[in-house]
C-alpha cells in the first residue's frame, strides 16, 4: 500500500517567521512530488512541485527532497496570515497516473 | 491563466438517483482525473482518463461510476445510483501529460445525497 504521511498539526507560526512542513512517502521509486494548498471548503491549489533531481525555490516557498530518508519538506519564508491553510503533500504513483495525497498539515499564522 | 472548470458547484440529489458531474479540463491537457474528498478526510483518487479510455481506477470506482468525454471539451463523471456515502466534494483535474506531471484541480462539486 503506497502511503504519504503528514503531521496533521495544527502548526502555529508567528507572522514573518519560517514555517516548515514535512511529509514522508513509502515508494522509494517516486520521482516527483507536489505540494498543494487547500483553504477550508476550497479545492487543492498547486503551489510547488519538485522532481528527484533537486530542490526548488519559488518566491517565499522552497521545496526540499531527501531521497535517502524518503521525505519532502516545504519551507515558507516570511509567513503571512494568508498562508493559513491546510498543506497537502502529494506523490504520483504507479504509472504516475494517480496522485496519492497525505492527510494534510493545518498551518496557522498568528499575527 | 487557464483553469479547470466544474459544474455544478453544488448538487443535491435523492439517494438512488443518477447524477452527472461535469468538467472542462484545461484545453491543451491530455490527461483527466476525478478525485473525491469526504468532509474532513483525505483527497482520494477515483479514476484517470487518457486517449478516450480509463487508464487507471481505484477500488472506490466501482460499477456505479463511469466517465466519459462526450465531446472535445467536456469530461463527465456519472454515478448511476447514488448512496448516502457518495456525499463528498468531487474534484476534476487535468495535466498536460502523464509521467508525474503536475495536476491542476477545478473548484469542485459538492455532492449531497439525501
């Protein structure tokens, strides 16, 4: 059974600080990794994706991959109240036709 | 920016009735997907569709479910005889190609079975 695990939180971070979110995955052969942001009652919004060839930075977001330990992380610098949401880690499996989602980490940015 | 559109945003249906959820994927995308999310639970894969056929389906996607691309733009999910446990948010997604490329989600249809 392919699994993606996340700490459900809530993770509370002061405004302006760095939020660090982690995710572990079970399939050692996975090659790509996605982070989605989901506001309450809304759909998942893709915010970052990385491939197994390295880390990626996009604005305030950095996604890092540790293949040996099978985890991916998302760092959010200069956290804003609008970053308060649930962050879903997602990993494509099998023929990469489907994504397996983690249960999400609820992030709360306190002013 | 191109987006996946879904209709209706909310569908209320009596148990046992058929329901069709509609999606218009991003125009140059070739792979289409349906996911569902029961309130408070994970997003779960239902089915993927490529080249006018199902490429993969989950154990949730039983004989009560079907998908279709009736024309060049729409992608539909039909539930033949709805059950109470089908109540969920249903998300359509699309990607340019397979091979682990990012999937972009629509706003979802909230399906409520009475």
